[in-house]
């Protein structure tokens, strides 16, 4: 749901990179090139970013019980 603060595999901080990654990919840039430029070189970090599904806008539609 919410982007992890750190990579699950190596512990590198990646939470601060999500907004920049998302903005640039939606603008039409190549996802691999964007990850390289953001410093995400390890497979575990890339998988954490690529595997993330941004569900927060969907979840916030519902009220608390």
C-alpha cells in the first residue's frame, strides 16, 4: 500500500525516491534509465520499486469503521 521506507532485501532507503520515480515514468521516461539515475542498481531495490502498487488513493475513499 505505502511505499516501503527501506528496501526489503538490503535495507537501502528508497521511500524518498518513489515520488521522483513515479513522476518521471508517467512523463514517458524509460523506467530502467530512471532507476539508474536515482541510484537503484541492486535487483532487490528495483524489485521493491517495480512491485509496489500505489493503493493509497483507492483506500482513502473508504471511511473508518
